[in-house]
C-alpha cells in the first residue's frame, strides 16, 4: 500500500464522517454535497496538522510494512476531522448570517 492510497482512504473516511454526522445531527448538515466537501477539507486539514505527530501516510509505511496502529490513528483523526469540519462550517455560516 502506498502513501497515496493511505491518503485517499483517509479522505474517504473523512467524507464518511462528515456525511454520517450530517445525517445524525440535522442542524449541522449542508446536504450530501456540502458535507462531502467539508469532509474532504476537514480530513486533509486534520491529517496535515496532527500528522506531524507521527501518523502521516509516510510514517505509516516507513518500515516497508504497514503499521496498523498508526493507520488506525490516522483514520480516527480523519474521521474526527470530517465531523469537526461540518460543525465549524455551520458555526461560521451562523456568524456570517447575523442580521444587524
């Protein structure tokens, strides 16, 4: 498995997290397309930010084998990134829509 494939799987998990959170928490949902976009950006942002702690795709395959613990942490961070992205986007939308 290459680092690119691990990155794509992480983005897909972020999309799943955002769409699942949007399904269960209707007030944070932007629809399927909006949740998907938020999931992509949230996943990438969280993996780039927190991946420096040692669970980025290159660290996962550094030894030539896949480190499953690092891969699981990567997927969890990506999942939470997708969820956090729709919550953050909804709060920003609420702040910008305040009528004066």
